[in-house]
């Protein structure tokens, strides 16, 4: 576990140093801070938010796949959907750079459990493609992750199709905790300060 934590810390540093276009109020590129996730990972594991190597994870807007790579180390499958093809195209380049760095430093390379898709996360056809490739349907995912924008619309989908007890992580909430009908906000002081975590009722 010590080697895993060192790997994830180094991975977080690598990606957090590579945020392009963050100018203006919202920024051209809105990227999750992996160090924030790293600092709260133990709490998420201890509180059953993530079941180590058992949970199936889906990022609804994965951009360059950095969150998928991070969570691939602690989940069974790490799947992402991204509508912007140019953003998703950066995944392989950054993954190669990160893997080279991890290898040089004797750390753990990313697992082969990552599946990223170019498409619209609101399109049912993308979920048919995912199920065809992985055997996993939308009702099988244990954890859903998204940036703050469009969280209500994604919440509607999960309320209708997600299984009971599924986790919904919303990054970028700050001090404002949105209310989501049909979901219980899980309040734990050691969880990320910039992310709200919910469990479907």
C-alpha cells in the first residue's frame, strides 16, 4: 500500500502541473485537482465510497482521462466518456509521459483497466457501446463522477437508471452543496473540500 500511495501522489503531482488554458473566471480547461483526490482517498476507502478493486467507476466528461487513470489503481474498471475529441486525444500522450516518469522512479504503472470513449454522456448509444466492450451497463456502475456543470441533468439520469446505493461525486462544488432529489449527501470532514459525494437512495 505504501508503494501505491507514493505512486498516486506522484501521478497527482504530474497531472496537476499540466493544466493548460486556465485563464479567466472559469478557465479554458477545467481539470480536477488529483492531489485533492489523493489527500482524501484513504477516507473514501475507509468509508466505503470506493470498494478497493471492486468498484466500477464512470467519469461523465473525462477530458484527458486523468481522473480515470488515478482511480484505475483502486477500482476494478475505470471508464470515461468525453464529448470533446481534441481533449480526449491528449489522453495517450499524457499517459505515455506519466508512465515513463513512474517507470523511471520505480513506481507502479497504470493498470490495463481503463476504457475511454468519445461521445455524448447523454446519448444511450454510448452506453450500448460500453456494454458491448466491457459487459457493464449503466445500472452496473458503483461510482459516477462529474464536474459541477450539468450535475442536475446527470443526476436525473442516475436517479432513473442507476442502482440503489450508487455513489455520485460532483467536483467543483466549493462551499455550496447542491440538493439532489433521490440522493443523500454524505458529510464527512475528511472528504475533498471541493467535491460533494452522494449516495442514491
